[in-house]
């Protein structure tokens, strides 16, 4: 009876440890270099626009940094 309990507990522990590995989704297809470059350009232009807005508002350094974080989230 004790041996059966040990086997059952070992099997249960193995299944519990495998759940996160089995729950992961398959990685998405890699993007083409053109798509990556386009997304990069979009992010850079957005960041530049946010920096210009922060300078125009004449914010202090820390205010400017927090403004940039909020602006990039939008």
C-alpha cells in the first residue's frame, strides 16, 4: 500500500511539473526583415515625436522621462 502511494505521488508530481511546459504556446512565425524594419521606424518616429512634445512643454528631466513613458504607451 505504501509503495502504491509513493508511485501515485511521484506521478502526480511529474504531471504538476509538466503543466507549465505543456501550457506554453508555440512561438509565432519569425517576422521578415522588412516587417521588423518598418516596426522599428514606427517606434523611432513615435519616440521622436514624444521627445519634441516634452521639450516644447519645457518639462524638467524627471517630468520629461515620465512624460515619454506615458506618451509611448499611447
